């Protein structure tokens, strides 16, 4: 009896694992065939394949993603997404009220369990055992043409000037501050919108400070296809770790789609800064290289880490090698947006502007 019990304890879990593995392999093969059927719908509608699950037509991008979930059911999870040049973030679900401003998405919910907009992606998602009709693809492409974007009003800008007494070493090593120009000034700004990543008001602030000078983004994100899908290939230029973007929505979209991987810093200068030409330059070298280039720049901005060096705090550091009216520019932008400006004397934490109960 003991041997039977041991056999059951060993063989039963092994049999379950084997059955799940076989089911997964079968469904992966079936998904490959299903993917081929979806591709036929796209090409039949005049979309040109440009990569796995990615298509382009008239300079606009479209993509689809498949998943084997639910594993034990017949269908597959499919997500269609058309690239848009405007930014928003909302999700609609079948059976729930649709806000008036998103009424144009309501017809999708007759066939899709969920739809909405995730940054620049106008999407529809659900579980199906048949390829989506070409009409739904065209409908999403039409929605992507609508200038539906989130408006930022109110809120709070925080600002502080100078270095705190105990600057974390992951912000400034002891040997870096002496390399700053004698007249350099440091400001730390935040505009919290529920995430520490880039948002349109921050990009608007950087643009006002640049006052028409070129803006060079530092990034080690290799895949910027999210920008090509939304904005097309033009307006995106890259040399090593330096990325130039034509549309101010582009850096926000790239940072959101890559979960913060895109934004490694910003240099505003009359011409492209040197020292970033090497391909595959790691992000940990950006700060030292930016300090070397700072003398020829109007400003240098980057996102600061939190007190535990585990994630971004939501505060952005601006270093100006020469006098620049950062405080006045923040006040001007806040007036435009109907926001308040809060001067703080310590490192930013979201609890300063977002009470715990929220």
C-alpha cells in the first residue's frame, strides 16, 4: 500500500504536468496556424507586413498580438492595435456604461469584450476562435485618426533649487559635482499624474526652457517601433544613444510604451552633443557623458530614482550651466494649466501631492 501511495504522489503530478505541456505545445502549433489566418485578413485589406504581427499602410501602423490563453479552451486571446498620433489611456468593457467622450468606441463592444486606448494604441481585445473581420481592423484604423487625447489641467508642480545636504550616491557620486561649471544651477521639478514616467506637461516645460533650441533625448531603448506605428518613420532620428524627435508627443509615447526604458536624459544644445556616438552605450554612462558635454548645452535634464534606488521617484532634475529662468517658466506653465506651484525643501515623494487615502 505504501508503494501505491508513493506511486500516486509521484506519477499523478507528473501526468498532470505532461498533459499541460502537451496541451500547450498543441495550442502553440494551432496558434501558428491561426496567426497565418489573421495575417491573410490584414494583407487582404491592403496592409503591408513590416515585422512579426506588424503592418503599415499609408504611413500608419497596425499590429496584432496572440496568446495561447485560455489554455484549455478552443479560442485564442487576440489584441488588435492601431497606432495614433495622440495620447490617452482608458479601457471600456462590454456591459458597462460608455462615457460620452468615448462613444465612438461603443460599436466595438458589440463584438469585443474590451476596447479603448492605451497611450497611442487604439485597441480591441478578446478571446476568439476565428480571425477578426476586416471591418473591425478598418474601424480601429479610423478611430486612430481621431484626435482623442487626454487634457492635463490643474494638479501641482513641485520645485526645489540646489543640492540637498545628503545627496544619494546614485544621484550624484562624490566626484561628479566638482565637474559642474562654476555658475551651474540645479532645479528639481515634478508634476505627478499617477506615474513617475514622462507626461505632456513635463515635455511642455522642457520645450519652453529650450526656447527653440534642439532637444536631444538620451536612450538605450533599442526598439522604438511603437513610435513608427504611431507617427511613421519620419521625424525620428538616431545617432548612437542620441534620439531626435519631431513631435512632442513622441518622447511621452516612447517612455510609456517602454515602461520608462526610453528616457535616459535630455540635453538641449545648439548642435548634437558628442560622446554618445557609440552603439549600445549603456545607460549607466549617460550621466558622466552628459556632464562632459554640459558646457556647450543650455540645460541637462534627467529623471531621479527614489530613496531606495529601486524605481523612479517622479522628480526630474534640471541642471543649467548658465542662468536660466526655470522658476519663472514653471510659474508660466502652471498659470496656463490652472495648476499650483509648491516649493519644497526635500526630495519629492508622491505623498506630498497625493494623500495616502487616495
